C-alpha cells in the first residue's frame, strides 16, 4: 500500500467514525429536550409495575388500569390490623365505582407479619376475610425494596414522604396511575375524611399535594388530613 493510499484510507475511516457523533450533536442542538423526553422514569405510573401473588404468579398492575388504587402495606400481627375491616368496607362501598384496594404484607416494620406463607394466607383469607387482593410478603424499604415501592417513595416521581416508616401506610393512586396522596398509619381508613378523599379521587376532584409538602386533600376542602409520621 502506497503512502497516498494509506492517507486516503485513514481520512475515510476518520470521517466515517465522526459521522454518528456529529449527527448526535446536531440532534441535541435541534432538540435540546430530547434526553428528558426519552427518560423512562418520567413516564412511569403505578400501572407500569407488577406484584407477586401468594401463589407465586406475577400480576401486572396494568390489570387495574382505569381504577383508583389504594395501596396499603399490611402486617397481620400489628395493633393496627383492625384497619383491614375498614379497608374491606372501602372496597365494598367504592369498588363498584372504580376503587381497588391492594394489600402488600411486609415484615419490614417490627417483624409484625407472619413468616409462614400458609399461615399468612389463612389469616387474610379466613380470619379477617380480606375482600381485596393480598399479595405475597415483600421488602418495601431500602435498596432491596420492590420497584413499586421505590416508585411510590420517590418524592420526584410520587408524593412527599420518602421511605415508609411503619405498617399500614396508604398510597392513593388516580385512574391514570399517578400517586395523589400518602396517609400514615395513624390515619384510619374508617374516618369520614378518608371516605371523602376516596370519593374525590373517584370523581377526579382530588387535589394532589404540592412540591412544598402540602398534604393531599379533596378539592374545595380547606382541612388537611392528619398524616404526620409516627
């Protein structure tokens, strides 16, 4: 190969390799927000996630698309397990209008969930007669938290609050899969105000918390729900 041929080949390879970079820079200049619009996290909703049921089957939350979700982390041995009766009442009352309560047991908080899967199933099925789906026990905090809870506890993607701190924390999700509000363990789902919040979410009139940490409340209601952390 002559020197002239070698130089020509080198220049051709250089131009070829630089084309993708040049095209990328040109696209970025023409569409400066392209990287943001392509960020998958910005498009996530609750319906993009899945849970595992007590039979080990993966269930996509997209099965509930179009419904208002109330996602609650359960613990059968907790003193707050009496809230299950109130959750049953919510499902019975508002299920026909589009509400779906979803229970996720966890031992993360005080080890208050049964370790034996058979005993846990018996408790939720035969003892408290849960009228809503109760999924398999899951890890809900830290780096090993299931993806759904990483999403729900991310204030940039969901609502203020960060990692959940105890059992029976409740997340209210609208019909498009967008988190509306979070209620801590001390907020009883049997309370009248909680029923009003559910009705407002079902009608699309619920006011989502602001970035500054304002608590979620029904539109037109000047009283905030008392959902301070324990």
